[in-house]
C-alpha cells in the first residue's frame, strides 16, 4: 500500500508502469493490468491501463471501487492441478 504524506502536492494515487488489480462497482475485476496514465474524455478523468496481452483498457474513475497494487506471484493453473492431485493421493 502506498502511504502518502499529508502535505503531498502530488494528486496521483497510481504509479505509471505499476501493475494493479482494478475492481469496478458492478463487480467486474481486471487482474494484472499496467497503469499507463490518465486522460480526459468528455470532461471526465479516465484511467488508461494495458492488459497482459497488450490490449488497452480505459476505466471511468467514478466506476472504480478498488485498486490493489501487485508485487507477488500469481498461481498458475498447474499449481491448482498439483494441489488437487496431492489431495487425491491422501484420500486413497
């Protein structure tokens, strides 16, 4: 979590180039997106992001519910298969 000093003149909450999980107020979550900056569209601030496969994502800031900064490793599908196989061998 980024802790800002109370007298910070910088209004930016997200860091350009940093990876985040973005949640919207309708329940949609965009995992592992890179924050590219903001732009103004029809008088509203928009967050500009990029997905892992290079697609652009633009989110209206007023629909944003939460933002989580990522630093860790995400599990791969193989990790879940290995856990399932270990559980099966213990039961048999």
